[in-house]
C-alpha cells in the first residue's frame, strides 16, 4: 500500500492505494496559505487517517521547484508561506515511513506513463490542466 498526495494551490487530496486501486481518498480546501505551520498541520491531518500497517511510503506532488533528493520545495505556486519547505524530512518525522516529493506535473507524467493507452507509446507529452492554463486558452 502507498499514499499519494496532491498539494495544489486550492486543495489537498490524499489517497490510499492498494494493488493499483484507490481504497480511500480525502480532500479538503487549502486554508491559511499565509501560515507555514497551519498548512503543514493541515497536510499532516489529511494524511494521518490513511497511514496504517502495511503502508510502504508516501508520494507527494507539489506545484513548485523541488529538490527531489532532499525533498525540499521552493516557492510553491499560490501558497505564499511555502518559500522553502523541507517537506520530506517533516513528513518522514511525522509518519515514520519513506516519503518522495516531486513536482506535480512530473508526478502526473510518471503516473500516466503506466496507464492505458499511453504505456505502449514510445513518445508522448502530458498536458497538465490547471487554474493557470484556463485563462490562456480563452
């Protein structure tokens, strides 16, 4: 079992996955974006109910530049309090299981590459769709 987390500009989504199927999912609007402590507490509160025996790790995607080796995120889009956050060490200390942190679009692409019908296509480009893209297409 693993836990997947999507930290977005407006929502936090967290799901428990077992054998490729989502077993449980939590979602909440992100609040108090100006407070690092409150957003980290909110994130931890979303993940906690999903942690159970057999969970091997947590993967989290964030809309920012990420040092994937250290799990540090920088200047998270639309979350002003997240200028430099040592997210991996924070979550590993909280839950005592391995954590991987990456850019949200990288996570999207990695997830899609194993899904039908993309898995048999040698080259493809993911097109993420978020708040920032909608006005550009209008």
